C-alpha cells in the first residue's frame, strides 16, 4: 500500500511539514483537510454513508466527500479528485469557509484538521466507489438537523461540527436560493 502523506499546517494554514496520514491521526497533529458539500436544484444536500471497510467512522453518514490534499496539490484540485474517486462525478466548487477542529474518531485516532469547506451545485446521480462509499442520498437540511438531534451517532463527528457552522453560513449567504 502506497504511503499517503498529509500536509501539516499551523493555525494560519501555513505549511509546517508533511507526515504519513495514519501517524498524523495517531498523534493528533494539525493538518490540512477539505470537506465538500454538493447541493441539487431542490436545495438538498448529497450525503454519503462511509464504507464499512473505512479505517475510522465506518458506516456513518457524512457530507458529500472529504479528504486531505496531497503535498503540492491545491485544495480545489484535491476536492475535485476525491469527488471523482468517491462519488464518480465532479462539479464546480466554491470555497465557503475554513475552521480548525479536533475530535476523537475512535480506535486511538484523532482528527485535528484545518478544514476547508467547499460547496458545489449539481443534479448528478453518483457512481459511487464501493471501497469508499456504502450508500448515498439527497436530503434536505431540516431533515439532517433533526437526524443529528435525534441520533448524532449515525453521523461522523466532523459532519456534525461542520453542519452546525454550515447552518450559519447558509443563513448568511442564502444558500437555499442558489440556482444551478
């Protein structure tokens, strides 16, 4: 298996080095990541259920896709690559915001990420990669909010954190009225 490197950063997103991905998660070192949210023309969000073979958070629901840029790879370029690899399509992506979070994801692993959140608009039917994604669906934001309230453990920890911030972003930017 090829070693995957993540980009280590400081709180201002300045590169401080590189580290093997699993080591970064074992040590809880701050590194660069991205999370993609794709909406359809009805204002619904495409969410995915992570494959059971994922090394952490298997079987949980999360945003359209997320990952880490490779050293030398721009955020948008990396996000488009992973969207294609996981969901089988791409679309135009716009940066929404970025923030830092730290969360225990089980198995002795910690996500400590400076996460760049990107938004896209598309009515695509994904061709999911079963090694990455078990299922997917379009869902309205109120249903997600209610699902997280009723049973937060069916969603990834980062999705719950981002969704709280994302709701404020949506309100500020009237995202639900955006047209394809």
